[in-house]
């Protein structure tokens, strides 16, 4: 059993079996992070370039840790310090990287489609660490892993994703993954932040947050960004927090054993109140821990070669 | 120089002609159209099995000269036109500098005379500098040879300016050609707003942003009595509004591009920048509505919106790529294959859309093969199989989503003022 | 091309061999609670389980048993194929200073055992590592030897030895398969 594509550009191309393979593999790799020597030699001698054109400390460090735990060599290209600042095109950057022959390129970019672009111009395996508003596959995978750990299953679960769906790659990847694994997903936000046609991705859509949270097993809150206020998507953060923020009363509508998730970083007091972010129902920090195991799993599975059926 | 085109099927909607006829050309004019014509000293060209039409006019192209000659020049652009079967083009003013004055209009015309191989009709800016605040010198440009006014690339955003343009242009009886787009509603959109753009995570350009401007332009045309021409119409709702306005006898005309008739937003699925243009490819319902509008007479012209860009410019992230595709060399094969062969419209209607329609809109004494008319002839071969090939384009650029498509039907000979500027009669597999 | 199958051990022979190995382990490591067993996935795992219960029958205490997936330590990853399916490594006891008996079904080139030893070293510092295998088929490529062997089976390179166990395959037997076949090089 292997991943069919040598890139991970998104959740969209993955079949259910491939998603489950990643989650099962992450399971087997998780214990490495509990050892004293948190390292295995599996990707020794392989080179991974972390091309973070859009900066991100948490995702980048999570990938870096995953790479190092597998003994791979990591090379970090951050936007501000790199040739991007001097106006080098993505194409030229890709060609320069190619010339250094990395095995993997982990790319985060503010333009949707940038990983697809790299996949056309590089021979390395491309891993999408977030491209514009399109997808963030490893986030969705670690979210699913976290849900599975807490709920033992994904099929039949009811999940609500609340916030700025329009600009969220995390939302899109999660909708695709969770529905593919048989969960029922509802997305909720102010109508200005709900993209047209999102229901065609397989979820229910509502702008009424109380309705969205009714009886759900998983509440996933998304970060709201200040610049969206300036573009007229909603009048003030205060109003957003009042109408859509997760507080104890709202959370009370969810199932008794519901869990709270957030891709981070959280805006305390805006989309989520502190008592909930830090409370027993919150698995936000587990998500971060799981991120390393899931990213290790992705690297491990993409590192294989051709067609042979592996013996166990 | 005498030319005799023999044995072809002549389709001339302006004269209501469709039959097996010969065409005699002398001194750059049509001398006679009839059966069994003879001439002692004419060069005879046998076009048996082919269709001879009045020279096709592409009323919306970007020739990029002056200022952006790495994408295209008047010389290469007109050669591409000739190769595509066009005897005349109208070129948009968003050059560098923009064509908002007599001097740039004259520059374009003189380059065309010197190096161009088809007729070139400049469209002048509506506003000075194409910046949307003050009217440009329409009178001066009209005198110099401009055949209409447009800020294409951009809309005429200010309603009061559009009103004044529609009023003022009546002095010269020339159309205001509007690129209908409400920039605030578009807000950085790069493809049609809908299912596909949501899935791809790209900002959307909603159809309603075109509709509100089309409606505004129709209302202003009615109010002022001016002539508004809707450029590259792309939505079902716009087509319906134009249809109803025509029913009220409003002076509105419109054009549609071949790519909006053939492709939908699905073409963008792989972030392919060769499917990125403005207005964007829409949904299937829009595409079919445009086909119906072609058939029922709502649409007046097909125009390619030929927009060349260098491959360096298109080989970037989708959102950063410039809008536009080339179209001069693919327009006719696409229309013959996807519209005529598939029965969307009959051949004579297609000919109208490339001849009578544009000629009327631009007030040109063209679009017919009546004796005394300019000898502009487009010869079509409905059986010719073609496969657009970037390496064989006459245009400098090849940013097209149609490369490699197998199409049946092409323009195989183009004659401008009695001179053969493109001859592919003998070539190509049948 | 169909392969020839020759049964080398039936269920009775297999289990007798395990009983003998269990006695040998106890004999070699006399102090009580002396050894900890680590089964190498996949078939080393049920074998370790069976050895543990036999040792428990002899010594009245059951040796701690763990499970090791060596795929992360293989030297032939992605040489020819996709990375193998990973399963959990679960060793619920301390390794430092202990005597670990690795348990596997077939000893062949020795590379699996080399990987297993590297894995154990990353998990701690054992005092001693011993090796128990059900079948030793020869053709070592590394200087590795087993301390406890169920049966020595001389083989040629184009043959393979299949151990089938009740827990995984539904029955107990050891089979020699002749003829070319895709086989994991152990």
C-alpha cells in the first residue's frame, strides 16, 4: 500500500485508503517523540528544502522537527531573507532549487496553485504546507489524527467549522478530508465569509452559529484576521466575537463530550474565549504534538520508490 | 493586378448571396461576382470546394505597439490576423503610451501602412490617459482614423463620464465600447466566482460584476441615445439584458469571444494560466446562453480579444499572471468546428458575425463582396484539419489554451485589397 | 511458473522446536527474570508470545515481551519499492542494562537483525542482545549469528522459506518454496 502520487499537493487527490494510510503510519511513528533519543535513521542522507515564501513559525518548525527526527537534512528558505525579496520569480527559484537536487520541497506560499507550479518544474517531491486559500493538507491530516485519537473514529461524527471559511485553506482541506472519511461537516460564518458554492464540497452551510453547533462532536474554530475587518467583511472584532465567538454558552449546545480544535494561533477573546481554549474539551495543544508525527508519516510515505509490494 | 477566384461557394450575407459563383477582382476592388466569369489576363485561383466570404474583421485585438513590442507588434499581429483569415482588425488603445490622441492614432496607422498586411482600425481611449477622469479628444482621433472609443482593459467606471461619452460620441456617430466590469465587486478576482474558484482557493470575479455594468450601460444608452457596444460579453444575464434592450430598440450591440463560446471555468482546474483572461471563463449555463444569443441575433459580432503575453509573464503563479490569450489564429477554426459543424449556428450566420456585424458597429464600408467594394476576401475550407501549433504561429506570443486541439475548418486564403496576404490553399492534410 | 512446496516442519515439529528453544533460553540465562523478549514484526511477534508462555511454564514467571517494527532502520528502503507499511514499536519496559532476546521467524542475510539491533540501541543500552530464530536458512551477508535455532535449513538463493503461524496464517507449518519469487531479503 502506498500513496499514489509522489507529491502531496492537497487532500483533494487522495482516496480514503491513502488518508487512512497516513493516519495509521503517524500512529506508528508517534512513539518516537516519546523516546529519549528522538531520532530514527530512516531518511538519512535525504535533503528536504523548506520553502516558506509565506512565513510561518509553527508549521515550519513542525516540519523541521519531523525532518530531523527522521534524520533528513533540512534546508530553510524564508521569504524575507531570500531571493524572493529581490524579485526572483518562482520559476527561477524552482530551477535554482532543482540544481541542488533536493529530495523534497515543503512549500508554503500565499498564492494558490504555487505547489502545483513547483511540481511541474521540479523533480523533487512537493509537499504543500499551505497555498493561499486553497489547501493545507498536513493540517487536515493532523486534525483528523487528533479527532481519531479522541473519538476512535471519524465516520458518522458531526463536525462544525466556524469562522472565516472564505479565506481558509484549513477549512477547505478539512471539509474534503472529513467528508471523504464519512463525517458530517457543517461550515458556519457570517455570510460575507462563506464562499459561493462551498456546499458542493460536501458540507452543510449556515450563518447561524447556534444551529451549526447543535449536538456536534467536534467544534473547529478558525482564526479571524484583522485585515478582513478593514475590507468590509464584518464591522468590528467586537461584533464578530459577540455573534460568532465560542463561549461556554454556545459550546453548551454541542454534544456533552465534544472536543474543541483550532489550527492556531488563537485570538483569545475573539473567536474563542480563554476558558474554552484552555479547558478540558480543548485538544488544541494535542494538535500541535500530532503535527510532527503526521508530517513524519507524510515524509516516510513519500520517500519510497516504485511499484514493489512491500513485505512486512 | 487582376484576380479571378473560380468555382467557390460565395456566401455574402450583406447581399443575401449564397451560391457557386466566381469573383473578379481588379485594382483592389471587387469588379464582378457571377457564374462562369472569364478574364484574359487575370491570375486564376481555383477554389472549388471552398467558401469565399467578404474579408473577416476582428474588431477586438491588442497589437501591443507602441510600448510592449516584446509581446506583439503591428507587423506580427497583422500577420497573425492574415494567417487567421482576417482582412481587418480594430486595435485597442491600452498601449504604452495609451492611444488617447491623434499622434498615437497616426503612429499606429502609419506603422500599419508601412509594415502591416491587413487593414488596421485604431480604437481610441474614452478618457485621457485611460485613467477614467476626463474625456479624451475623440474628435481629433476620429479625424485621424479612429473607429470607436474604449478604455478596454478597464471599464468606464464613472457613470457620469460614461453618460458624457455616450452623448459626446454622437457628434462623430461612433460607438463607445465598454469593458463591463465593476472593479469593486471584482476586488482582485482572478477567475469566475463559483464552485471551481472556491475549490481552488482563488479569489472570484463574479458574473454579477459584469451584469451591473451592462445594465448601467444599456440604461445610459437609452437615456442619451448614444451607441454602446458591449465588449466580450460573457454571462447569461448580460445576454438577456441585451436581448431585451434590443427589443426596445436601444442602440446597444455586443460581441462574444470564441473562447467564451467553447470553454468554461473547468479549464482553470489545474491552475493553467493559459486559461486566465478577463472576463473569465464562466459556467456551462453561461456558455450555452451565449450560443443561444449567437443563434437568435442578440450577438452582433464574434471578436477574439487577441491579447498576447510573453511566456515569461504567464509562467508564474496563477494570481500573478496577466489576463488574456491570443486568438487571431484560432478564432476561425474554433468557430467552424465548434459552432458551425456542431450545428449551433449555420455558416452564413457565422459569416455575418465576422463581416456585416463588425462593419456596421465600426461604420466601415466593408463586410460585403458587392461590386465596387474593397477586394477583401476570406476563403474557408470546411474540411481542412488543423492543430494549433505554437511554433508555427505568426504571432510573437502563443499564450493559448487551444494548442494541440484537433479542429476541422480553417481560413486557407486571405486577400486584402486584391493582394493575397495568406495562402494555405495547397497545404495541409484533408 | 508455479513454485514447488516442500513442508519442512509440521505443527508438532514447530512447537517442539519452540519448547526446546525456551529451555535453551532459560538454561543460558539462569537467573530468574533474566531475559526480556522482543519479537520482530511480523511473525517474530507471535513466536515471542509462545516462547514467553513456555518460559513462564518453566520458570513460573512470564518474561516481559515487546514488539519491534524494524522498517525505519532498514538499509534497503526505497531501493526498489515504496516504503513498507509501518506498524507500532511497543516495548513497555526498560532496556537499559537488560538482556534482550530478539525473536524472529527466519534468519537469512542478517540485515533484519542488524536493523533490529540499531533500533534497540536507539531505545536504550542493553547489557546483552541474544537472538532466537525458528529457522536459519544460511546465506549470511553480515557477521550475525543466532544463539537459539529451531531448525537449520540449507537453501539455495532462489528458494525461500515460509513460516506460517496459527495467529496470522491460520495454521502452523514451515515450508520451503522453490522457484523464482519476490521475497523480502532477510
